[in-house]
C-alpha cells in the first residue's frame, strides 16, 4: 500500500524526533560531553547577545524579528522535550541559561557603558 502524504509526514516527524534524541540528548545526559555543551551554550549566548541588544536598545526591526524567531525555536525545542519526557528537563534548563546569560550580558554592558 503506497504511503499517503499524511503517513509520510508522520514518518518524517518521527525520524526528526529520533535524530534529535541521538544528537541533542547525549550532551545533556553524558557528563563527559558537558564541556562541549558549555562551549555550545557560550556560543549561543554570544550569538543571541547582539540580537537582543539591537532589538531592545536600538529598536531595530530586523533584530526584533530575529529575536522572535530564536524565541520561537526555543519554545519549539522545549515543547519537543516536554512531549518526549512529559516535563521540561535539561534542554529547557540549558536554553533558559543561554537566554539568561545573553540578557544579563546586554543589561550589564549597557549599565557599564560598554555597549
């Protein structure tokens, strides 16, 4: 029996979830990979900091759209983890830390006059 587009979409979403489990969750569960996770978190915070700076302080429309896109991707990742585990877990914590670090950097930089 040939696959319908609906069946094919369901198979694709299951494949994407399996891929995400293989590529994302080991970094949260295996403590030997935590240094890599910390570097990735720092890189994400460094990527997010100028977006937030231009969106909030300079009121740049493109930066606002980029911040909304990153926020949407963050919400999508947390929703995926919630569906997988039934609760927010390590991924939600990591993403919250990244957003907090970027926000703190913008606030601190503006108060010190660096940005």
